[in-house]
C-alpha cells in the first residue's frame, strides 16, 4: 500500500538528529493503536524499517525517527507530496488502561509514549534522554500529561540521572494503575523492577531487529516466559512488540 507524505521531513536543529514524517491515510489512522508500528520501505533496501506510530490526528499519522543509518537517511530526504510504501499498523500495542498510567520513554522510545498520552485520560510521564540536544516531545507530553519528569544522563535538561530514578520517585509519589515503557532494554528492565517493587503492573515495548514484520522470518524471535513458566520463543513483530514485564526473560 502506498500513502502520501503530507508534511515535509524536518530534521531537528544543528547536526542531527530526528526526522518527522506525517502520512495521510484514513485507513491507517483509523486502525492504529498505541504501541503499534509501521514497516516502511526505504528505496534500495530489501528490509523495511520498523518505526513506531507517534500520534494520530484526523486522517494523519506521525512517525518520528532518529536519522541513524542508510534507511532513515533516505527517509529524511523525502519531500512533501512524496509517496511512501508502508505496511501497517503492525504488532500488538499497549493494553487499554483504566485509571492512572505512568508512561516511561527513553530517546526514540518517547514517540510511542506520545501516542499513548493522546489516548489516555489520566497519565504522567518520565522522559529520559542522553542530553538536552536529543530531547524530543517534552512540550507536547507536558500538554497531554498531568506531570512530566525529564531526566538527562548529563543533567543538561531536567534532572541528572537515569530513567529508573525518575520512575521510582514518581511511583513513590503517585498511585498508578499501570506503567507503560519504551526505550533501551536496560531502561525497560529497571522500569519493570521499580514497578514490580511498587506492585504496579508494567508493559514494555521491545524493539528487536526485524525482517518481515509479519511473523514469517523469525528475525525478531525473543525469549518469553510462557504461562507455565517455561521459556518460549515469540515474534516481537507479531506477538509484541509490547509484552507484560513478567513475561520478558530479561537476561535471556
Ligand atoms: C517495533 C520498533 C519500533 C521502532 N520505533 C522507532 C521509532 O519510533 N523511532 C526510531 O527512531 N527508531 C525506531 N525503531 C528503530 C528503527 O527501526 C531503526 O533505528 C532503523 O530501522 C534503523 O534503520 P537505518 O537504515 O537507518 O539503520 P541501519 O543500521 O542501516 O539498519 C540496518 C538494518 O538494521 C535494522 N535496525 C537497525 N537498528 C535497529 C533497531 N534499533 N531496532 C530494530 N531494527 C534495527 C534496520 O531495520 C535495518 O534492517 C524501532 C524499532 C522497532 C523494532
Ligand atoms: S520480523 Fe519476521 S518474524 Fe518478526
């Protein structure tokens, strides 16, 4: 399927970092739920690139990506009106939550948390970045959440420290019914541990390398704890990318 890019790609300020693409598609926008992703074909490359849905407004979806390798660089060179070849929305996203949710995003794990915040009535957030120049969506999250804690590794924005410190502080202050997280695996693990210690159920989005995105190639196979406690391999693209924290074999 092909969809028209309606807004130009805008790489963030000096030097690098992120690209933003808005895609017009009533079908995709109507079907998308938080935690799902799009599988985008980048010309010249056989493997599509998985990018989380960052938000939906009317018939349009937004994706936000770090310009990292050849595929995302090609994406960053697309112009308004170009046509993209997109599969999606793919995967199982976050569950529908009642009550108050703590959203935890690290780096390019923040965009799917923004989509969660759009759909939730009551949420707070912890947003973690390496440094101020890599921060994204902080104002937008501030507008959608009741409270937002920003953490940076070097203290150049918000509080100095890692996401887990912010998560523990928020969990100690507020009564939460669920924690949703997306970001580097170590951040997901420490977030899950903090949520478990506080007795709050936690769901995490695992961003494994992907091939087909459809459950056929096993590139994204990841060890998961089955209902009987035994290890089973599941496809992050089809069975995930969102899993219950307890299901993940963190050191497997
Ligand atoms: C479910 C999911 C959602 C994602 N959402 C986002 C997002 O919202 N924003 C964002 O910036 N990034 C996201 N990523 C990571 C993104 O897919 C990679 O950064 C991107 O594919 C790199 O492509 P490239 O051609 O620029 O880099 P290259 O290094 O040239 O990529 C080479 C190959 O490795 C794969 N690959 C490289 N890094 C990753 C990675 N971290 N995860 C998965 N595959 C990778 C690529 O798909 C490609 O097949 C997501 C990954 C997954 C699995
Ligand atoms: S990417 Fe092919 S099975 Fe998941």
